C-alpha cells in the first residue's frame, strides 16, 4: 500500500484551486479525491477513503471560512499542515479557439467578479455565464466541445482538461491568497517552527478577551491570528479563533493552554503543525 | 427635497438582501438605488446620487467581507449605523406554477449550496442553474416568463417581481445572519448605546496586540469584534478590525483611542453609531 499515491480529499471538481493547493503541499504524486462539499471532505477522511483532506480556511479578500471552522469542531480530526496559494485566474479555451470567437465567458460568479475589469477591457461584448465551480467551467467546455466560449479557472484545470490559456493572470487584483489546512485523523509532530490553532469561547465580561491574550503575552508567545465570532442569539457570547507560534508539546505553550483553560468556558486545540514560511 | 424619499445605494438587483436590510433599517419610504458593485455603492454616496449606502460587512457563515473594509479605508465616508438581517431563502415561482412543474431551480451558487439538502429532499430531479444574484434569478423568471423553474431569493424579491412562494425558509441552516453597515459622508451623533469601529495596523512584536487590548481593558471598554488580517507579503504585519462599545466623543473612549494612536503605526476611526440591540 505504501507505494500507492496518497489519497487526498478536496472540495470541487478535478483541477480546483484546492487540488492545486494539495499538489503544492504534497507534490504531484498524490491521488486527489474530489468531493461535492466540505462536509464530504471531512467524511472521506473519517471513513478512511482518504488519508488526509485539504480545506480552505481564509481568503485575503473574502475572509475566514466559518463553515470549515464549524466542521473542524464537529469532526474529530486534527490539523497537520497549512499551505497558502495565490488564486491566479487563467482565461482558457479549447485549443485553437481565437479570442474573436469568445462570445461567452463561463465561471463561478466570484471568479467572474474578480475578473470584471479584465473581461470588460478585453472582451467587451462577451456574455458572462455563471457556473458552480471554476474548474467545472473548464470541464464543461471540454465535455460539450464549446468553441464559442472561454472559462476562467486555475492553471491546473487547464492542464487536466487540456485547455489553451488565452490570457494569463486575468484577475483584476493579484493580492488574492487562500490559506488551506491539511486535516488528518492523527496529529503529527512539527519538525520546524510550529503553529497551533485553537478555538475557545468566553462570556464577554469586560476585559475577558484581554485576560485570554494575557496568558500568551506573559509567556512571549506570538499570535498570528485572532478573530471573534458572535454566537447568534447569544448577546455577549463569542467564539474566538486563535493561532499562535509554537507547538502544544512545548512547555511554555502547554502552560499557556492550561492557563487559558482556567478562564474559558470551552477550549478546543485544533492541531499543531509546521508553519509555512 | 425633504419630502422626497431618501435615496439609499445598495449592491445587487432590486429585491436583494441588501435592499431588504435597508428597508429594515430605514423603513419602507426609501428610494433604493441598485448598484452593480460595492465600489459603485461608495461612488454613489461620494458623488451625491445617494444620501447613504448600505454594505454587508460580515456573515455568520461566510465571515467578514474584507473587500468592504478595503473600500471603507479607500473612501472618505463614515459608518452611521448597523443592521442585522437573517438570510431566509424563499423558493418562488410565477403565480400558479405547481411544484411538479419545477424542472430547474435558479439562484446564486452560494444560495443553491445553502439549500442543497432542501432541494434534494423536495425536488430530487430538479436541475440547478446558477445565476449572478439571488434577486436577479427571480427577475429573470418574471422577465422571461419561465414557468418550468423556481428561483431562490429573499421575501422582498418575491414582492417586487410578484412571485408566489412555494416553500418558505428553504435554507438548510437557519443560523445565517448578515450584518450590514450604513455609510454616509458626514458622521452622526449616536442617540443610544454607541458602537465604534476602527482599523489599525501593528508590527507584531511579541505582545503588540496585547498592548492594544490593554488600552481598552484599562478603561473597562467592551470589545464586540476583533479580527486580525495578515498583510500579504509582509510577514508579521497585520491589520486589525476592532469594534467597541462607546462613542469616540465619550472621554474614556477618546482617551483609549489617543492611547492606541501612541502605539500603532496606522489608525483609522470608521465611525461611531447606534448599536443595534
């Protein structure tokens, strides 16, 4: 079995940005398992169809993906790695299709919106056609042999569906990054500078958040992410997402977590993993 | 002029959730101005076509809308109010269309995804058709007289396009809330419990965030939101989004802001406004 490529579950069609992130993290010798939903990614790992899963957790333009934090709390999996990917949109066609033939541009509405100015500048008369998925729009052009259209998707979708890239890096704003997490049933021991992700809740008596920051500041532990999320219908109740530098196995981090446990209502350690540099 | 309904700019088609939020905040006697993009909402207010604008800033499932924080920093407008709306998706058809006739279901992919289980349960054979906009899908059914399909959009879209609601509250997860901000050229004086939104940046020397929390904790000022956002390409540089209870005109808040200014590289007060209770 160990010679078989590792199965990695991701959400989307073959060629999706999540698959590109998996290849960037694991290398090309993986067996990517496309899943219809984020929940299906977690299920595939829990049930053993995949060794690991990859999920987007925050995007530089769109923010944190709370849905995946919810699933991290619901499933008993652990974070074992992280990888950041620049979301570079490529405008692609079936090989040989000329720009003048592009009457329709197919993609997910978010990708179409992120390329709005480029479309208007280069294809002022093209009709926008919305699809479920960026990679899925390339797949559709290939399967239905659509020669009067172009798709907006990632480089990897162009490779998988054998499309020709007509315009590279077609997005209006290149500062579009997504951070992905690798999830697995068992924790790993970080080998380089480690990062730990936790979720906790507090009732916001004045200064409660300040106290929780103090347990890290007192031990010179750096935070790389802090985010509050209100609990709907519960005024003054918050969940906090926090990432810090260090592994839960290191004594000063262990002490900080024990200290935090004393003052929070709920605390869950989502995992310690190598920090991407 | 004062008898004319106030013009309020929002992003989306007539009947969008942003328009529903505007009606919830201002009442029915407004003149809603649909805009093609968030940027166009800001422009409409800056150029005086609209008195105020309304923008979504965070969603309970999808997180903060960083794009609108970016625009708040770019434009010289101020926040004058907030309103929270439950995103309740309605499945609607042209009047008289029976459930058995629904062969296609039209909506924005996010809305289709949020109703996935309901669609599968009630319309197992329906094809999903993605559109740009939830309200836009209702508009399309009306304009093209599509009787073999249903649209997923908000109650207000049903009213505007005279659609019949076939299934109410069709979403899988009712805990879907969006918080909207009202933006205007001039600040207002809050009349009840106030909230203030700020953005600041810090270089993350260990404990830097802790120090910035201290300026509020020392004055017993409650925080209702804190979120870090990494600056791409600048390791250890962060923007922070913070909301606290109180108005910038109150002395203890003014002192906290002056104190924060001493220790941050960049600080912008986005506005003080009545807190929605």
